[in-house]
């Protein structure tokens, strides 16, 4: 399953991996962590009245209290995700953080799962 | 900061433009009119999503002031040569939490109604139909004089 592959790749960095929005209001930010969100999973290429593939759209974000990590870790994550079969274009974009201590950058990822 | 772009490509667009050009029509004027009318629903859906305080973080406390004001209310087509662009959704040059509501934060899930519009792109299918029908009407009106 696409989400499992995504999480497994991100976990190789040994930072927490959380679903976007899952931190509690009073839960402190870890120093470094990933979040992800699956915005869509469409079925494509129907054949013989059956779905043939799923196309998953994810956003992956990395937050850190070290501004350099925000860029370097996300870049490294992009390379690992591409190697695992995710389709990613571009080098990412800034994302908003709830905490002034942390910066964040994110990237959109597409995964095509053949059924 | 990420800018959410909603691609408003329409099937058969090039064919319609060619047909209008062959008929001697003012293509840019017609395309502008069609796109400006057909994006009304996207604007209305965005406003409705931002006003739906039951589905907004903190009951909409941080979403219904500047964020509502930052929504582009009457999108206008702008042309650079032969390329037209129309801005829908949130005006990122203004204050507001529009982008935050779409992407979420580690403590705030994305707002699903806005995700439907800008991530899942649900209005695009209806937009395609509306624009196609508008092109057909415009061509018919020109041919019937």
C-alpha cells in the first residue's frame, strides 16, 4: 500500500513521522519530524469494468528547529522517495509552522499502484 | 511559500479557439468572458468553505476575517501575449490563512472542503462542462449571425 511505502521510507531517517494535523494542541514539536497527508487516491485505467491502477497524491512535509536540516533532509527524502517509486517534481516549497522555533518545507508526491 | 495552482485546462480548448479564430471572432474577449463566468462556482465554493465555521479550526476564529477578505471575488483573465491566466481562490498578496487551511500544519488538519477544491480538484469536472457548453454557445451565436 502506498501509504505504508511512504512511511517506511520516511522512517529510515529516524525522525518521527506523523499525519498532518495529528499533533495535539499542547504537544511539543519534536526537534525534527515529518508529516504527511494523502489528499487523493483516484482509480485510473479501467479495463474489463475493473480498476487497473490507483493514483495516490500525498504531501510530505519536514519540520525542524535547524533551518539547514529543513532543506537538506527534505532533499534527501525526495531522493529516497523517488528511488521507492514516487513521482516528485521540483525541490519543494516552504510550509507554515505552528511554532516560531521551527521552519518547514514540503513537497507533493504521486504514487501509482498497479492493481 | 507554496502557491496552490488550479489548472483550468479544458478538453478541446485548442479546437474551440481555432474555430472561433476561423469565424473571425475576438478570441481573447470570448475566452476571457467564458472563463470569468465559469469560475464563479469555484469562488462561491471557496467562500462557502471559509464560512462553514463548524468545519474550520478554532471554530473559524482565525479564518473568517482576513482570510475571507483575501478570496478573489471577481477573477479577471490577464493576458501575456497569447497566454491567459486567471487567479481563483486566495490572493496570496493579502493577509489571511487561506494556504494554511488548505495545507494544514502539524497541529491542524487541512480543511476538507478547501481540499476538495484545490487538492482533489472536484470542481474541475463541472468547470470543463460549463466551459465546453459556453464555447459551443458562442460558436453557434456567431454562425447564426
